[in-house]
């Protein structure tokens, strides 16, 4: 995986406002926040996307994500938030190192979502389900 700005943050070569750290996980404030408290939770493992993450790093993030979300909510007074992971440039990923955004919704500030929903057709659903279950 190519070196990213987050590799440098993990190594302490670039400063950040750390809110949580353990052996496998680092969480820090986003430098261009969508709302106050916008936090990034990243694995220390070098992986670009969620599907490339080891089970160990995934478990480590899963263990602390709710705790960090609670702390962000308490600190900001927000009562709603989004957890977002962009995977791949076409899906708006700019930094190619896995990161979970915790984005408080505070009035109009926070994540804006375009959600153009389709309709799941029964025939298509069955084929998709089979393909995914086979891949798993
Ligand atoms: P993405 O679009 O890849 O999901 O989001 C990358 C995020 O990383 C953006 O929200 C951006 O503001 C944040 N970011 C980029 N560079 C830095 C940095 O050097 N420090 C911090 N704290 N956040 C950064």
C-alpha cells in the first residue's frame, strides 16, 4: 500500500489532535470537520479499504468505535451522528488508508447524504444473495 498522510500521523511525524490510542487503533479530530467533533478512527495497520482489513484490526476498531462515538456525542452535545467509511476513490475516498468518520449532526452541520433509492426486485435479490453467500 502506498504511503499516506495517515501513516505519517501514526508515526507521529505529522501532528494531530489525538482523542484515543491503543496498540492497533488511533482516533483524532478531522482537520476539515463537517461539524464540531468530527473524528477519524483508523487502524494502525496499513490497509486501504475495509475489505482489506485484518480480522484483528477490524475487531480492535469495532471494540472502541461505540466508546469513541459516545465520547464525541457527550463532548459536543450532539444527539445524532453518522459513521461513514468511504472505500475507493469513486466512493469519495481521498486518503487511501481505512478511516471511520464519526460525524456529529449539529443543526445543519454534519453529513449531507444523497440517497437515490431503487427497489429490490425478488428475482434480482435471490441471485445477489446467492452470489454474496457463495463469496463469503
Ligand atoms: P475521505 O474523503 O478519504 O473519506 O476523508 C479523508 C478525511 O481526512 C477528510 O475528512 C480530511 O479532512 C481528513 N484529513 C486529510 N488530511 C488530514 C490531516 O493531515 N489531518 C487530519 N486530522 N485530517 C486530515
